C-alpha cells in the first residue's frame, strides 16, 4: 500500500514537471512569434491591421467544424 502512495506522488511530480516544460515551450514559441511579427512589420512586409484581419479570419475558420464546411475557404 505504501508503494502505491509513493508511486502516486511520483506520478503527480512527473505531471507537474511536464506542465512546467509545456509552459516554458509555450513562452519560447510566443516570444519567437512576436519577434518574427515585429520584424515583418518593421520591414514593411505586413501591417498590424493585415495581421489582425488575418488572425480574426483564422479564428473564425477554426470555430467552424470541418465536417460542416461546404466549400474551401477563400485564399
């Protein structure tokens, strides 16, 4: 019985470690994405407005089930 409790605690510690790793990975990806976006805007390859419109479009498309979509999204 004692071994089961230790195992359960170790599983919890392992899960916490995995969550911490995911949080760090998420932070690093967000940081990189922000850097790329700023570079694209600074170089005039894209505007903040274009980015906002595209993000809104992608968000709306993600909310639609692919099983109910009757046509391909416009490019």
